[in-house]
C-alpha cells in the first residue's frame, strides 16, 4: 500500500509502498477515505518531534472496515467508522476512572504506532465509532480536533451569563468558538493576529460575537470595552504561545478561569501572584476520552458543529509533499488527504 513514512529524525519523509498492516484478533483494518493533517503532524513530518522510527503518522481519519479480528463483536466489514486516537491499557487507575487519555501506558495512533497517512490502517476495534450513512468521511475525520477542543469546554463551568474568550482562530480555536456557543455562553470573543484576518472572519460566521486583531488593538482593553469593565469569565488558550498566559489573566475578572488547550513547547511567563490575589483558576486538558469523542461525533452528525467551513484543501495522499508545503506556508485552515 501507499503510505507516508517518517523514516528518521530530522528533515524529510517518504511517500512509498509499504506492506499492508496485519490483522490481530482485537483489531480491525480500515480503508482510509479521509485523513486530516493536524498541527501535531507538522513537527513529526518536519523532524522536530521525536517519534518511534519508522512511523506512519496521521490520526484524524475516517474510512471503511475491510477486515475484522476474530474477537471483535461490535463491528463488521463495510461499517463506516471514525476511530479516536487514544488507546488506553484499560487496567491502570486512570483507565479504570474513565480517563484513558491519562493512561500510564498510553498509545496514540499516528504518534506511537502507525497511523492513517496510508491506504490502510490497523486500530483496536474498541476505539472505533460507527458513523451514520449520511455522515461524510471528511466529517468523520474532523471529530478528533473537535473533541480536543471539547474536553476543555466540557470541563469548564461556563453558563449563559458568561463572556468567554478564545485565543487562536485555528481549527481547534474555531471548534472551541462553536462549542462554547453551544454551551450557551452570553458572549464569545475570538482573538487572533494580522495573519488571521480571514480566520477571524470565519470565526464570526461560526458564532463569535466579537473578534480582536491583536496586531492592531490591545486585546485586554478591547475585552474591557466589550464587557464595560467587567472583564471575561473564561479564556481558552488554543495556541500555546508564551505571551498568552499573561494577557489571558489580565483580561479575566476576579475568580475567572484560564483554560489551556494549546500545547506549549517552551516555558511561558505566568504571574502566579495574580492567581493568588485574584483567585484565578487555571487548568489544562489533553486530547479526549472515548466518551467525549462519541459526544462530538453526535454534535457533527446533528449539525450542531460545522466542519465544512474549516476545510480549505484536499489532496491525494501521493501529493503529501505539496500538501505539507501548503500547511507550512500557513495559507490554509484544514487540509484533508485522500489515500
């Protein structure tokens, strides 16, 4: 089969023929129909994130079951499915508590084991969720980033009277805008920069009441203006940029919440004095549970969260080098590959 393979550390990846995955008794083999390029895939393909080599990346995907392991009871050949990335051991304390994303022996498809930048992929049957006949493969491939944003929103105490800020109008941020609006927040504000002008416009179409271009105006003062001095109840950081924590805390009211979804790859400055004096709440979330993944599939299938406006490019898998170049240029929102 054709696959994208990260063969070694450093720059470069190969698009080449590799053996098909071999079926195991608790697994299924999926014919991949749509697979998104995630922000996590960028560092893997660029060689700046260490992974087991060789590795086939890719974890935002949907397709058709073509082989079923001997012990699998809930799936059959022909089922249209989207699998979640998280594979917990099932036996550690976190798994027993239903928090498999914090599993002591966590395995993630496309990061620790071969993923879906390939014609076929093997995954445990337990992580697959069946899609309705009317659900597109592109929609199924979009559930993973939605669920990553959703875990943060679900853990919040957002109410119908709250003013909520989303930092970063990338895919995760734009899904957060929709999910926070779905939660019933009074006002949703989305913050970006000059390079995000088109994304900020899209944020408005997807439910943001106010957008802020931080390259042209002070986001803290803008929040103060919008809230008439009351400031925000909740800020969701979907970027992981070092300057955001200080700004986020300064736009929060006393007792407000700063929630982190974006991954930080360098140490940010954080004013812990404000956390104490103003009782700021801080929490972070990583990925999602299988239950949250299923809830997000329902959001998509019921039309409560829109994915199509975020998909800007489609490429055949053989053109991964071109697709990766488009991703690196940041002239896109979400790229979907089709093996």
